[in-house]
């Protein structure tokens, strides 16, 4: 196999073995376990989602299932609605329709990174940035977030930017910590990127990965980095807000604050890059459904209820819980030996995601997409002191 396939495989090793061959891998899909691992649905899909897909699947003309790239109607719709949401004058051609945030991220890498260009991401991180960068023949550079609150470490980001740095990735609301970065922190990051771009004589772009943007607790505000730093590309997915990650739909959007010449250059190559990546567009049905899907959301109040019940139980057990501001994850620090504690929960059929998957062995992540029944089943074990 190619060197980059092998490198991506190595970077993904911990997740692969957890998913396929761990004690969790053996029990995955078993209806009797309480599954808090991946952000997957454990209840029936939203009614509105099913209705929208049904309606969009019925052909109204002979071109219904013809090749679809970024279609004009969803582009125009998204420019308007997302523009309003983010307070940015998006234009239809700023929006590339993709198969989820995965597709948007790989498109961003294709648009911006040449072989051996460096991209910085903040750790702990979603476990796919690194393998995806390696698969793009780019060089991942990890910068630690500042524990215990996992704030961006602006000085460390600035220090990590060198002559080959082309991209910084920021994920807000953040998986796995649930943090939402505030406007002031993002403005600080924008200053760092501006200064570093001048220092290295080359523009450092920002990828704002925001698939959890609409999943926020306690009325928290959200600022997109695209409103703060002009050279920003936004990746988004409907997979999270609809809790339907198997129905691939998302987009990559260019910040309209980007200088016209840079923005136009990127717009000009988006279509060809998506085609070259292997027709990296969402399928026709999901594109037709965009207007009906846009207002739908999973029940964030139910997520908050689970967050509170689980945080209270984990606190009683002595684990250190960081209350999430957004996403559907809860990030916690083991009170004792991580392996022993994970195994003890697994003995009871309770499966959480070990922090080792995010190179943070002292922590674990709980997905609040588990059903209420799973939460009720697991609470006594999660509350148990080691
Ligand atoms: N970015 C982050 C931070 C994620 O957590 C995920 C999914 O877990 C993705 C991107 C990919 O989202 P999707 O599968 O909806 O494309």
C-alpha cells in the first residue's frame, strides 16, 4: 500500500481497534448494553427528517437522479439562511455542498494543502483530522489545548506556525470537550494568524469545523471564526443536528470577508476539486431536502437533561467533569486507574469512549446521544466510587 495509506492507518489504529476488536467491538449493536461511545442515534430518527427524505425521493422530472454537483437551489438557500445565522453576507457560490463535514474537510485540504504543507490542530481533537491530513500527504502538527478548561493556547499556536504552515483547524463547539470559543478568544487567534502570516510571508488559512454549531446548552451564543478572520473556510454537517450521520449532507463555506481575489480563486477550483476527489457531493435526495431539513433539530433539552444527570453521577464517583457548553459529548477525567475503571464499567455493560482514542488516557468521553433508558441503566455504575 502507499506510504500515506499506511500512515493514515497508523494514525487511526486506536479507533479502529476500539471499534472492531475491543470488548466494545464485540458488544457493539447489542441491545442490552448502554452505549456512550460514538455519537450515533439510539432512538428512531426525527419524524421531520423521514418525511423530508420521503418527499425528496419522489422524482418530479426526468433529471431527478441525474448527476448533482452543488445545485443552485440549495446553494442559494444556504447562502441566505447560513448567512443570516452567522451574520455574514454569504453568496451562493461561497457554498460547496458536500457529503457531510468529512467531505467538507477533505475538500478544504484539497483546496489549500500541497504535499508536505503543515496543518495545525488543537488536541485533544476529533480523531480524524490527523489521518485525513496524512491521507492528503500533508503534515499534521498538534498543539495542546490548555487544561483544565481546554482553552486555545494562542502562544503555542503562534510558536507552532513555521514557513510550511498553511492551515490552522479550529473546532467549535469542540469535540470532545464541549467548549465553545468566545469572540474575544477567536479575535486573539485572528491576530495571531495575521501576525504569523506576515512573519512567514504566506497566508495562513483557518478551517472552522463547526458541525455541532446548533447544539448549544443554556442559551450560549456562538461566534463563527469566519466572522472574525477573513481567510476562514467553514465545514458543517447536518449529521449532528439531525442525529443522522449516515445520511451524508453538509457544506464547505468561504467567509465572504475574504479578499475578493482569494475568494474567487477558491470558488473557481471548488467544483473540479470535488470531482477529482471522487464526486464528493451529497446525493440528489439530500440536496432536494435541504430547505425542509434546515429548521429541524434533535431535542437539545433532552441532551441537557442527560448531561445533568450524568454529570451529577460522575461527580459522585469522583470523576472530574467539564460541563459541556455545546456538542453532545461530556468530557471527564477518570478518578482512578483508567484501564481498570473502563473495564469495570464494561463488566456492567456500560461502554464509554476511552480518552486513549484522543491521546488523553486520563480522560473519557460520554456521548449524550445514548437513550434515556441507557442513561437510567448506567447511572448506578457511573456513580459508583472506584
Ligand atoms: N468534525 C468533527 C469535530 C466531528 O466530531 C465529526 C463527526 O464526529 C465530523 C467532523 C464529521 O461529521 P460528519 O460525519 O457528519 O461528516
